[in-house]
C-alpha cells in the first residue's frame, strides 16, 4: 500500500491531461487536488492497518493484571508493611528500616 502511494506521487505530479493544459487550469489547484486525494488514501490505509486482526507494535496490548502488585521489602524481599517517608521505598521491619537509612536512602543526602 505504501509503495502504491509512492508510485502515485511519482507519476501524478509531472503528468497533466491535455484538457487541463488546454483549459489552463492552474497547476496549484491541480496539485492540491492530487495531494488531498493522496492524503485520503493514506488515512484509509492507516484505518485498514488498525482494523487488521494481526497485532502490530501499536495495537499489541495485554490485559490488565488480575492481582494487585506485591508490596515487597526493598532490603530483604519479604512482604513489606512500611514505607520510607523520604523516598517511598518499602521495608518490612525496624532492622530493614535502619539498613535502608544507613545505605540506600539517598533522597535528601545527594
């Protein structure tokens, strides 16, 4: 489809019919009509691409997740119940919180 449009562009612009030459139709209006026709063809080809049953890069999507995301500790990986107020990182216990503050929470120190 894209190759056909390119071929039409290459062939449409230099050619004018004899009746157009005799009537002395301005080239601008002739070329504008050609351009609008080509734009309509491009839009129609894009609509056909979107309606195709074969997924492409733009139309391929996945379903939303069935389960809520897990809230895991950023230190040990266990289920986390607490959140660092500075960087919103999660931790599960006081010892993980202390380790996080000492080594990983660089939100306001940098």
